């Protein structure tokens, strides 16, 4: 099979997999920013 035929046949699967990778990378970057302050606040509280 030619590579272009594979892309045409599995276009949706490839697009889905790539979108999951992009979402995971965005979450990896955003998670410390969004939850870092909350985690730091919990860790500095005395029980």
C-alpha cells in the first residue's frame, strides 16, 4: 500500500490519536500552572 492510501483509509484514527497526544501535552504544561498553587497551599498548611 502506498502511504497516501494508508492516510486516506485511517484518517480518522490518525487524527484521533494525534488529538489525544496534543491534549496530553497541553495538560502536561497546564497542570502545574493550574494546580500548583493549590497543592502548595495544602502542603504548607499545618495539621
